């Protein structure tokens, strides 16, 4: 029928608001269908008081206020029958193409939008796979435009790079514990055959799992490593991950509190530059020549706020995060203009 809808049921003591959504211009006909659906439910002592319509993006959002003996404790019992009846001819849909405009990691972002629609329809908390920092940045930017759903990101510890996102309707409580993750200890004697992050990741993927199911890997030197994964893979990996490089290992589940996290080293510095160009600020922050920094930028090794930047003239601002593959990160702090119209920039390098 060319229309789509989402349902929001928030209620006070005796009132319940039922919100629906349809393409612009179709709100009136959709409201009529909602009224018809209500009549067929044969719920006694309920009546419609008023309607309200608001256009947003490519949709019209409208609310039907239903007055009657619907207590707070009975909200779910009331909401679901109406939802089920209406879904016979309506499909939950977010403005997907609008949200994906300008997104680099389009495939991942589209999958997250689909999961958000699933959360809206089912009233369940839906978890994404592990997302990389650039993917997370784009997903968070998309969700800032949505009021129907909320997002909670967690990767097992505060500094985690790869994290999962839990998605739920805005009306539902959402807690860190609902982001399903598990930690593994991969122990062995690596004194004579040291293993790197790449070695441990290769061993994990060698069992047949995909990268999206694995979060951060914390290398512990000669003792082995710890890895964060989705809980569904724990038993499988405990049986299948038995060797890394030439070293036999034992894989077992541990609590997140047992993760051996090392705080990143920080170096505070101040630089005075003629401009806020990326090559100028980054070369000062990372302690290398401007020409070498320019080569890294044009070579695609530099990201600003997790987006690849290939122009040395890109202008930085306070709050920006510059990351260089294999060299750490640089946070741009306070920027002040000197009497000679130069820029004094506070920087924090994370190593």
C-alpha cells in the first residue's frame, strides 16, 4: 500500500498515546485506518479524543490519544494487540536512504538501520556486531537524528576501540549489561615464540568465525592475550582455539573485571602554528617533519574523527581526534590566537 509505520505507546495513569508514521500526504488516510483498527479491537470504554500530525523528513508523524481505563501496569497488554492489528497492513520503516546519505561504511550502516527497525517492531533490545571506530562514529551520527530509538555503545572497558551497540525503543530502559559481550583468556608460554595482535586475531579467525564477532584483543606478552567476543561463540572457541603460532594455548571464559587493561600513555604539548592545517598540527603533535606527514596524509594513513582525510590543507578544530595507523592518536584541545595572529594549540598525544 506504499505506507509505513512505527508505533509508540507511552502512557500515564488513564491516557495512552499511540503514534504512527506514514509518507507525507497519507496521514489522514492512515489515521482513518487506525480508528478502524481500534473499533475492531472491541476494547470497552475507550474513545479517541484528538489527533495530531507533524511532518518530519519524508514522513508524517501523527498521534491518536486514546482515553480509557488503561492503567500503567496494563500498557503492554493494551499496546501489543493494537500493534499486531495495525501491522497487518503496515511495515516499520525508518528513512533509510536519508540516513545513509554521505555515509562511507554504507553496508554496515544499512544493517544497523535494519536492526533499529527490528527493535521498533519487536520491542526487544537488538545488538549489532562489533563495530570499528569509523563505523561507530557514523552510526552515532545517524542515531542523533532519530527519536524513535536509542543507542548504547559498550566494548567491555572504557577505552575499547571495537564496540557493540544495543538498540532499543526510546521508551524502554537500556543498560550497559544489555550489550551482550564476553571475555576470553588465551594463555600459553610465548617466551620463545612471541605472538602479536595479528597472530591472535589470525588464530581466532582461523577457527572459522568472522571479524565482526570479535572485539578488542589485549596482548599480554609472553603470557598470551585476552579477547572480547560475542557470548554465543564462547563455548566454540574454548574447544577450537588451541594454538597460536607454534604455541599450544588454553582458552577459557573470564569476567570482564579480569581484563588486564593498560591505561594509554599521554603526552601533553603546545604548539604555535601559522594555520590550523592538518599537516602542520599533526606533524607537531606526532614529532615528525611536515613533508613526511603530508606523505602519510596523501597515502590514506591519517583519519580525523575516524574519517580518512587525504588533503593536507584540511582545517582542524578544538575537539578533533587525529589518528595515524601504527602511531597512535592526537587530541586537539584548546585553540587560542596570539598577538601575532598565530594559533596556539593544546595537544594530547595518546600512545
